[in-house]
């Protein structure tokens, strides 16, 4: 895959294949979780939603192996016995994949899309269902780009941005990440600009208006997350 193909791609599967292990376990798991969150309305019950949250925390090293195992068990129970709502079975399977780890990120994306669109026959979706599946996959690619950025470019931070105004940029980035307050990304861009940032990729991404999730490449860059 070349850069123009990465930027134009509307299916996360070839993008994930291109990245391979270069994306890292954390990034791939957080992508899987983000796909599950797009099907949040189908995840009925506290335990199945908590499983996604636990997988996210595990990716960021704030949940233990035991907690992840418990999350995986809860997801499997929901997948096998509890997901009776429309699309819920596939969505629960997506959560199960998110608890399995980075290598299952592609499967999580597939199952989440199936849950959201809920085609009667996944092997032969109707024309309308195929349109829905294609649209959801395109949304997933936007999420993947939010997490990965442009793998054909390298962006670096200037440490002076992080120390500006008593660490205001760093404090804001951490608050946005921890609180999932992603609608404040344009405010972060303004602070970065005042701190001396002129990197168009960083500023434009913050102001893009697109969906931001845990693992957003700009926040990861500022918070030194892998």
C-alpha cells in the first residue's frame, strides 16, 4: 500500500494488513474497542460494556490480566447466551475479539459492522445492506486513521510545547484522554498553536471535526503513549 491508497482506502482490512505488527498491540486493541463503541447501543447490559472499558484500560496498562480474563468471560457469555437483541450477537462477538488482543482487531471491526447493519444473510447481503456495511467500514477507516495517523509521515513534538504556560498543553491533553472529552480537541489545537506548534498535520487533525478515540495519534504523541 502506498500513501495515496492509505488516504483513500474505505475498508480497514487492507489497512490493517499493511500495518501488520507495526501498529503495535495497544493501537490495534484500541481500534477494536473503538469499533465496539460504535456498536455501543447493541451492547445491552453493564458487564458487556464494562468488558470494552476493561480492554481499553488493559491497553493502557491500568487493568490486570485477571481483569481482562474476566472481561473476556463476560463477553463470551454475552455472545453465547445473552445477546438476543437485533445485531447484538455480532456486536458481542466484536467485544470478545477486542478482549483477545491486537491480532483480533480486524475480526472486531468485521463483527461490529455486521452488528450495526445486521444483514439477514451475511454471506449475501442485500443491496441496501451492502451499502450500510460499506458505510460503516468507511467510518472505521476514519477511526483507524485517528489512531494511526499517516504511517508514511513522521511527526515529532517540541518539548517546549509541553512546558509552555506551566504545562497547560500536557494537562489539557491528559484531561481530554482520561475524560474522553474529545470535543475539546480544537481547543487543544489553539493551545498548541500558542505554545509555538506550526505542524499542520497536528493542528489540522485536532480541528478536523472527525471522530477521535482512545489512541488518537496526536494525544498519544503528546502523552508519550505507544
